[in-house]
C-alpha cells in the first residue's frame, strides 16, 4: 500500500494482494515475504488495522532500518503515527518520529507519492491546518492519477472529501463514494470497510447507510479489524 507503483515487482505482487485482502498471515507465508522490506511492510499494515503484535512489527522495521534506513524510517513513522492515533502507549518522541520519517521519505522515489499523502495526515492531525493538508492530499492525488495508483487515489480523495464536507461542500460526499468504489474494485477489504463506514456516516439514516455499516462491521469481525469492529 505504500510503495509507488513503479517500484512494485511481480515477485511481491501475490503477497501484496493478500495484504490488501486483510490476509496478513498468509502474506507472511509467501516466499516474497522473506525479504526484510516486504515483511516490514506487511507487519506495519497489519499493526495499523489490528493494533496487535506491535513488537513483531517494530522488530521487522528495525531490521529493515539496518539494511535500508530510508525505507525503514518511512515504516517507523507509520508505527509512530499508529501508536499516537490509537493511544497505544505512545512514546514521547513519536510525533517527532512521524514528522521526520515522512518528511525524509519525500526524497525517496520509491515512496514519494505516499509520503506526500502521509505528510498531509501529519499536518491535518498534528498541526490542525486543513489548507496545508489539502495541498498535500491534492499533490498526492495528482501523483496517483499520473501513476494509475488507484489505492493512493482512494486515500487522497477520501481525505479531500472529508475536508470538503467539513467546509460545507457537498461534493465531498461524491469523493467518499468514489473512494469506497475504488477500494472495493481493488479488493482492498480493510480499506473498503473503512471507506464504507466513513461514507455511511455522512449519509442520512436509511437503507444505504445501514447496508454500508453492516458491510463494514461484518468485514471488521471477519478480519479482526480492531478499531472498526462494533462494540460487543
């Protein structure tokens, strides 16, 4: 989910397809996941959605950082952001690690487009600056369209749509809808569930919102998506 599409090779495509499907354990059994970089990528993604096995993800990212400090820093920034977002024993330097890791990754061609998106997240969440965040999301969207990276496109328009709705612009709902459709078409099940919940939250009560919420809840239960699963 985080490498620019140009840098995704065929050997790792099956593992990444499994990761998009929320089948992280199967992805880790793939021979391709024996590489330090892909293992760190899969475990970082799993940690974000399931919020478990933090030590395993941290060890994988630390191992990658020894071989590839630039890419390791990118995933370390994601781990730091996840700890902060979900209040999972965040460390005193996690905000600084997220800022520094994503900022440095802007210079790495392998992840430039995704790092641009993530810097928008940092600006929106930590600086509460929607205009600067919007500029980053728009830049990421332009890169996604240029590279035909549909997953990145879905992320950028989801956040642009949310900001538009906050400003009273109803076209934001169209962007949330497109994000949901893009993720579903890609078979990105955790992301589709999240998009369904976000889209439903902006719809008036009714059958469509109910169906979207049920889809999100069912997927969250099946894949054990901790923060999306309904409270019991």
